């Protein structure tokens, strides 16, 4: 009798514990799902915005190069065909998403000193009212904004992995006017290539990272 | 009770006083708080006053003053012997000083150092800031990019005072990049982003309101930066209307900004020219990032305004263009109607068929094809009527006259019409005009009124069967227009362009399967005004003595500008002005009780419900005498005069003897006496008169006739009298007045008998003298006395002497003598008299006859002559 009663009590205890455990599991799953969904949403937003901005900058870089050529006088077409050293590489490196995103960020960062340098050179070459100067300023600011978007994107995906800031940028030595004109055009063209690469990488990251994480969460 | 906090405050004050000993060395009162205070209106303010460095006064000697008013002691709280606090309500908006002071009369020191026993704090009042609401931020497009200027507007809430103004700070945070902040006292501000607009970045925006009484933030807006962008509207808008798609033109435009800034949404709307109602294309039908759109379900041959706008963040302004769709076949019937006018003297009607273009003409109507069917089996050819092609400028459809014809009253007719444009032919419309008097019943209870700038109609449907629709017609002068209403309509407004101040005859026709019923009609104005002119006033007839009939011509219809509700007749004369109001349908009025021979000015005011107009003044003068009055007086006087004359004549006629007796009393002429004369000197002997004595006698009678001859009227009676006289010639008695009577005859007559005495009753028998033996014993004649009858033929009244027998006898004797001894002169005189009398008799026309007869019969008078003595000798002296 007592043994039977004990057995029944135990059985009831086990049923209750099982129910509670199931409830906790469901709550934990739902909570993690909500967090994952939120993160996924954030991921998508950052990728989407970065992608849109990179496209806008690409379009602006085309216009800027036209403006640049138009403001450099004769033989401007030739300037952009000359190769110049010390201009950052436009290619995105890395195999993992984190490496690619970090590469995008560091490459963007590497170009900003060159933009500043080109701006200074063109300030000396152009009239203060030249549209090239304002376009350069706007384009540089837009590029910085892209970098500002990539950083939280990376941090949202890899919050515990610090984002490398990139090494020091080597600016070209003093140049003559021709060299300055050539240098400026090459910087813009190279950056345009970078933007193109960034757009492509972001598109792939959008499908890889954000969906994968969603998938992972679902699996969890 | 003094709270612990107040004690702490007091301690703080003491410490502060010690720290700033320089000031308090000269001042013995200090308050807490010490500086200017910003207070919320409606709250309570508490201040504490403390006595420092003196024992001249205690807390009981302190009092508070707010501006010029001493604060009631009920609001004081004594903290200790050297400190007192007060709590005052903050009510008014104006800033005030709150002073802590000591009573002057406490000691001479206090009295002499009043300034040291006074301390004040300035209270500035206001309200805490209200939460900014409706924050709206925008960045507009500049050329091909978005401006880096970011402007925000918001609405304030709550009140402010000048002492406590509210300031606002606009905060814009570009997440992960930079914060921007700008302050203002107004309700808008703008920030400048560094170098570029932060496309695709997230912005957090809020406005902070703050003043001395606090601060508060608006709701924070966290949105993508592009959601604040307002681009330019689409440009280069073109609408292409294709011939084979007249209802679906194609719309093209250019995007205002590059697609890389984001996908643009579009909104499209269109309306017909002049219409205020836009038709919006459903948003679901418009894709994003498009640059063309094909509109649908537009009307052919119609001018449309099409507009488009885009949205990146905020909607841009609208931009658009105007276009006209291509022509299409008319898709509705022409609007057919008729006018009918009576033809005088004939049993015919003049019918004019008119038509408006179809509502959906879908092009310019070039021709109408008509067919008139007078018999049921008529199968006539279509006639084509060319249309002038003019289009109404006011949007109204042009009315085309299709056919003018005379139609017998009892003959019905049916007209069929189609309209044609360059693309095709419309459906056929037909109209059936019934024989006169056989129309179907009209609508009942038609009411027409003006409201909201329109003419409204209401009616009750007729009882007739097959009612299909109504036609509302309005006519003004020669202008006719109409509109159609469906059979369920009971109330409608005229949609045509009606003019104010114009009288319209509004009719409602019920249409029974194409047959036109009898109309119900009313006259109405869309808007009434005062008449433009007054009526023309005139007098219908010459003015009378006390009345005049005024008439006036009705004001021409186009000058009335409303229904004439009444006429006010004003007339002034003799210093008085009168006013008479008569109904509007009156055209004449008789002014009465006018003064005679007075000039009157009259004018008439014609009034509508909106005002009146005055006619020109018409003047007239009333007559002094009424027509016929003078004639009446003249006739009356004449009749009176004639009456008097007639009465006088009658009086004279009937009382002639009395008159004659009174007016012309007869004085007997002794010489004419016929009494026999006797004289003592001559024997009383009858002598044959040598001459006819008739002349001497007839004189008397002619006198009477003369008297009659005065009046012409009596001439008529003369023949009668003459006859009478003539008839009496032989019958006149003694004393007969007939001028025909002769003495001889009279004598003989008298002799003949007394039966004739009656005929002489009207005459006065002067005397009947009998020759007696003489006067009083005298014996003039020795011969035996012979009785002689002698009688005076005179009609004169008897003299006294005659009346007196004594005298008469004497006179008679004298006469007798006279006859015998007549003076030749007197005889001559008598002859003249006789001649005159004869003439007078001749004039009467009958006396000469007697004379002649007498003269031609001298023998007949022999016997008589013997009885008369010759009187030629005259009187002999007695």
C-alpha cells in the first residue's frame, strides 16, 4: 500500500516536472527565436542599407569621375588610364563572412586618407566654386557613412570579435600637377572598383549570413 | 511646527551670512532664497527672513510685503526669535518683489536705518514648458542630390510668459555617426549635415522644450534618413492620346532623382478641364520606379488635366499637363426637344425641333440626320442637317435647330434624329408630338424656388401610365433650354447657366415613352433685385376737380429684375404728401379727395422683394370746377329765371286787371265821357254828330289792347281774342271791354235786353246815367225832360266823382255839354289819338275791321247817333 502510494506520488511528481520542463523549453525556444529574429532583422537592415548606400556611391563615383575628368582640362581621358602605385587594393579578401566584412571595412578606411589628399590637391588646382570640390566632399562623406554602416553590421553579426581598424595608409610622395591629376583619377577609379566589389560581397553576405543565422536559429 | 528642513535652511542662511559678512555688516535682514526666483503660476512660494547682527528687532517685528501689499500674518510662520517664513500663492503673471521688512517704530536705530532692515527677492512667474508635438522634418532635393540642410517644424503646447520664455532644442542624431543640435525660440529649426545627406542612415530626432521651470522632450522619431526626403516632382510629363485607344492615353515622365537613392512611389490623378473633382488612379495599380503609365476609362474627345507626384520619403508636389483624348463614335443619343408656338387664326402650330449634341458626343458633331414621320407607315428618307460647328464657350451644349414646320393642331408627328461625328453615328433619338388637346396629364404641385444660387423644382408625378422621364424646360424671352430627369426624380435643380434678375418660365413636361405630356409651368427668378426703372406715369383722363385717374405702363420685363409686388403711389400737393400702395398687378388708380385748382406732383415706386425704383414725377392741376358744374349753374339760373319770368307772366296774365288797376289807374277823361252833354245854353237836343264819335270812344278800348301788346307771347292769343271779340261784336253788353264794341252798339245792345249782361261782367260799367231833370233842382232844359240813356264806354275805374252820385250828375252834365261844345283843338287832338289808336288797332289786326264796318254803315248808326250829342263843341263853362 505504502509502496503503491509512494509510486503514485513519484509518478505525479515526474508528470509535473515534465510539464514544467516542457514549458521552460518552449519558453526558451521562443525567447531565443525572438532574439534570433530580432538579430536577423537587424542583420538584414544593415546589409540592406549598406548595399543601397554602396550602389548610390557607385553611381556617384561615376558622376564624380566625369566631373573630375571635365575639370582637369585637356587629356583628361589619359589620366585615368595610367597606373599609379600606393593606391589601396580594391579587392575584398577573406573567405569567411567575418573576414570579408572586416576586409570591406578596412579597405574603405584605407581610402579615406587618399580622398583627403586628392581633395587637398584639387583645392589647389580648382577654383573654390568648382563643383568637383563639393562633389568630392559629399562623396567622401558618403563613403565614410558606408564604413559607419559596415561596422555595426559586423558588430551585430560578431559582437565578440573586434573589428580590425586596418594598418597605416601610405600616401604618395610629393607630385607635380600632372601626377596629382593622374593620382586623383586613379584613386576615384579604384574606389569605384572597391564599391563594386563591396556591393557584390554584400549581396552574397545578405543571402549567406542573415539567412544562415536564421537557419541556425531554427535548427537550435 | 517648524520642520527639520526649515531648520536646515536656517542654518544654511546663517552660514551664508557669515560667509558674506561684508554685506550683512550693513544689512540686518536676509531672505532665503536670496536671488531672483522663477515660479510656476498656480504654485505656492515659501521664503524665510532672518535677522542677523542685531538685537534691535525680533521675529515679531518682521513683516512681508508683496509689491505694495502687506502679506497677511496668517501666512507667516515664526521659526524662532530671529527668523520668520511666509508662504504666498503665485497667481498673477507679472513679476513682483517680495520684501521682508522690520517695523520702524521699534527703536530709533531701526527708524534711522530703514534700508538695513529690508530685504527683497524678485519673483518671476511663468509656466513649465509644454511638450512639442507634431514634429515634422524634411530634406528637399537640390539639383540631382538631396540637400544637407535638414529642417524640422513642431507645434508648441501650453502657455508662456515673457518672464519665463521657453526655448527649444532640435536634436538630430545620425546613429553611429554624429549628433547635431540647434536651439531656437521659435517652432522650427534646421541642422546642416556634414558634407552630405546621410542616405540610408538611421536618424533619431526629438525636440526639447526648456525654460527656468523645467524641460520636456517631444516623442523621439527614429527613421531612415531617406524617409525625410522630399524630392522634386516628376518632370517632362507627356500624355500621348492614340487614335485607336481614345479612352486610354499613355502618360510619360522623368524621375526627379536617380533610382540609386531609392525606389520612388507614384500617385496619378486626372480630371476634365474645369472640374474640381480629381479621379485618382488606385495606388495598387501603380508600380514603383516607373516612368510611364497608361490611363484608362477616360472620355474620348475630352480635355483632361493629368498630374503625377512621387515619394521617396515625403510626397513631392504635383506636376502635370493638359491633354485632349482622341475622338470616338457618339455613344449616346442626341438630346432632342421642340418648341411650339400658336399660329393666329389657323388651326395650326409652328413647331421647331431643336437638339443638343449627345452627352457623350465623343467628338465634334458634324451633322444630324433627321426623319419626320407624320403617318405610322411613312418610310421617308433621312435628311441631313449640317451643324455650324460652333462650340459653346461656357461649357453648355450647343442647341441646333433641326426643323421648322407648321403642324395642324389635330395632327401628330414623330421626329427621329441621329448625330454624326468624324468617327461614327450616335444611337437614334425620337420625339413624338401628340395632337393638340390629346396630351397626357402634367405633373402636379409644381414648386419653383431659388436657393444656393440655383433654381430648384419639386413636383408630384402625374397619374399617367408609361412615364419614362421628365424634361425640365426654362424659357427667357427667345432663349430656351432644357434638361432631362429620370422618372423617379421629384426634386432637382436647373443645371444650366441661369442669370440673375431674369424672369424664367420654368416648365416640367412628363414624357410618356417619347410622347410629350402637358407641361406644368411657373415663373421664377434665380435672383431678384430692385427694378432698374420706375413705371411711366400718366393721367388716363383729364384731372377732375377732386380726383384724377393715374395710369402707368408696366416696366419692361428685362428691367423689372424681380416680381413687382406692389406699387406705391406718392402724390403731393397743397403742402401735403400722400402715399397709397396698390398690388403689383394694378396699372391704374384714381386719386380721390384732391383739392380743387391745385397742382399735384405724383410719382410711383415699383417694388420687388429686393427694393424699389421710382418713376419720374408727373404733374397735373385739378380743375377749379367740376366738368358740367358751370353748365349746371347756367342752366339752373336760366331755368330759375325763366320760371320767375313765367310766373310773372302768369301773374300778369291772371292779375292783369289788378295790376292795371294798381299800376295804371284809369283817370277818367271827362272829355271822353259819353254821358250826354247838356248845357243851359243849348237845348237838350239830339244832334246828329257831324263826325263820327267813334274815335273818341275807341281810344279807351285801344288802351287795353295796347296793354296786351307788351307781351309777345300774348300775340298768339290775339286771334282767339279777336275771334272772341268778333263773336262778341254783336253781343257785347254794357260796359264790354271789347275794343270792337261801339258806343252805338253798346247802347243798342243794352237796349236789346239784359240777357247780354253776363257777357259784360268783366268790364266795369262805369255808369249808367239817366238823364234826369237836372242837377238838384236845376232845370236846364225847359222842354219836357226826355229820358236819355248815356253810358260811358271807358273801362277806366270810376272816379270818386263818378262814384258820388252827386258829382256824377254834375260830371255827366258837363260831359253832355262837352259833346256839344267841343273845342276844335281838342277835337284835333282826339283825332290824332284816334288815328294813333287806329294804327294800334291795325297792328293788332282786327280793330280796323270794326272801324271800317262802322264807317261803311253810317246809316245803321242813325238811331244811335241821335242818342249821342255832338261833342265837338266841347265843354261849356258851367
